[in-house]
C-alpha cells in the first residue's frame, strides 16, 4: 500500500486512466510524475530528483512543504476546518488584515475567492457595479484566468475558443523587443503604447468603459516588464476618463519580483488589486480582490451581488497567515530581489552573451525569461517542436522549467539559494549548448 511500493509507471497509468487534463488534447499525454518535494527540490517514485525553476505554475513562492505553513494548517485542521463566508472567522480576519497591511495606503478590505480567475471575475464585477459601465479594456499579451469574464479579458490564444461574453476590448501593451509601434527605444515604445491606449478609449467611448485590467508585469505573455512611465501613464488615462484601474498581481505579486507587489516598481496605485498563487504559495487554493477605500465605501450602502461557498476558507486562510508571516520572518521577498537580480540575472546575461540562441533576457527578481530565436537579426522564434525538445532536455537533466512559446521563463521559488541558482544555470547552459545549432 505505501508509496514505497509504487513506481512512476503505476502513478502515470492511474492518471492516464482517470484524469482529464487542462489545456490539452487527451490522447498522447505523458505527465511528469512527482512523489514528494521539499524546499526547491522534488523527486519521483524511481528516485530521480529535480530542481524547480518553475515554481509549478509560478505559484510555489515559498518552496515546498514549508514547516511553519504546514504546522499552521495542521493547527487549523484541528480547530475548525470549514465555515461559511458569512461568519466572522479568526483566520480569515487575520489573513485579510495582513494583506491590507502590505498594500499601499488607501486599501481597505479583501474579498476572498478560490483562485486568480475568480479574483479577476469579481474585480470586474465590482468595477461594473461601481461605475455603472460595461466594457473592460485589457491587453492582447495577457492571461487573466479561465472563467467567463477572466478568459474573455485574456489576450492570448486561450481567449479565442472561449469568447462568449461581450464587453471586452483589447489593446497592445508595450513589448519593445517585438514592438507593435515600430519603436526603437523604451521611451518611444512607452509614448506610442499610451497614445494607442488613449485612442482605443476615445473610440470605444470613455463613458462605456468600467475598467482597465492589466497585469502589473504580464507573466505568461513573456515577463514583459513595462517601460518606465507606462504604468503611470495608464493610471493617468484611467483618472482622466473615470475608469477603474485593476492590476492583476496573481503571478507577479507576493515576492516574485523582489517586492510584495510588482506595481511598487512603477510607483502607481491601482483601484483594485487581484491576487492568488503566491499569497499562500498554492498550499490551499485561494485568491482575492484587495479593494481601495472609495470602492469599498461604495459598497457600504450598495449591494454587492457576488459570493462563493469557499470565500475565505479557514484552511486556505491559515496557510495565507503562516505564509506571509514566514516570508517576513525569513526575508523571502528580500531574497528574491538579492538572488534574482543578482546571481540569477548575471548568469542569464552571461548565457545570452554566450549563445546567439538567446535573443533577449528580461525580468526582475525571480521573474525572468530567456527569449530564444534562431536568428538574432530577424528574431525568428525557435519553433514549437524544438522548444518542446528543449523542455524535455531540461527535465531529463533534472531541471523543472516553465516554457511558453519560444521562451524559457526562469521562475524558481523566492526562497532559491545562490547555490541552487548556480546548479540550475549550469543545466540551462548545458542544454542551450546542445541546441545552439538551431541558430542559422
Ligand atoms: N492572472 C494571472 C496573471 C495569471 O498568471 C493567472 C494564472 O496563471 C491567473 C490570473 C488565473 O489564476 P488561476 O489559475 O488561479 O485561476
């Protein structure tokens, strides 16, 4: 019965017999088997070890099996494992208080959800109720989650087969390496992207636009750090036209960029902040909306038409409290900045010097990406089949990676050490060497 008697093959067979997987045709899947994990390391049933440079779906910010978080979850299990959202619960109050205290001045309350998608869903609903307007503007290069409004707000290809709801309009966000605006430097990219957004607002009719929804640093879209001044410019446009600014911190928040929130790098303050993932490192599903004072007070005497059975589930809340406390006690956010902007970024820069395959390195903290091209002049992306082979080679060499399109997103847990960074970079170096012949 015990896991000692299991092999990878047993677990894979069980999965393939009964489990239906996300974002896939089901026919030829070969999922990686994981038996256990600790810190930044994972292992399978056959004794193979992996170093995690993916944080799974960029959510295990505090690493695996953190003892303080596990202890808090066990204590909560013994005390009260479930209770409805309408009750007042200690863990829920403590979690909300901590999140509000991390936010900029003027943030007031937290509405808890089960994950990131429904955080965006409810933030959009709040913005619509608050403004009495309908449309939501969001970026083509974005991912906001897989529920009704969240997937319609998403910019990437996953929107297209799911696009049933109305009221969503998309714009191009800045991405100098592949500029949509023929820009040759960051200032031009910034100014032209803001002018493009202004024109979209004017043409859509400002009085019909409830919200601009934007990832503070678009993550799955390629870790597209916005140029200096862009976020401030978006804030100014939202103010000029009375539009609610929602910043999606689901992937970038809670330490990933070396700050608690990624928008802190841009010195802007949104009206609503959505979060999930890193808030409790995914130990129990949880997300939420951080609500600014004006919107929070609006709902003092206006009905909020929204709710979820598991909003503020005590086990998820206990995991939030313990995660945030441990992150503070152990300087996890500072570590993400120190190791991410230090050893990790220096190593990635060195790989980009060494291999023409690396078209661009970008990112901040432990939120970095290598964009791979077969020709640095034409910036031709490495083909999907070759990227799949690169991912497989990384995995076989013992490194878990987050590969999207022609990019390796380098996103280890925020607790990663300089030594682990060295090990991971050595594997990436070896694999890029193996594939350097793709450059023509
Ligand atoms: N927003 C962003 C920026 C994300 O990266 C994701 C997931 O990757 C989501 C929202 C959706 O979160 P969830 O999958 O928890 O619903």
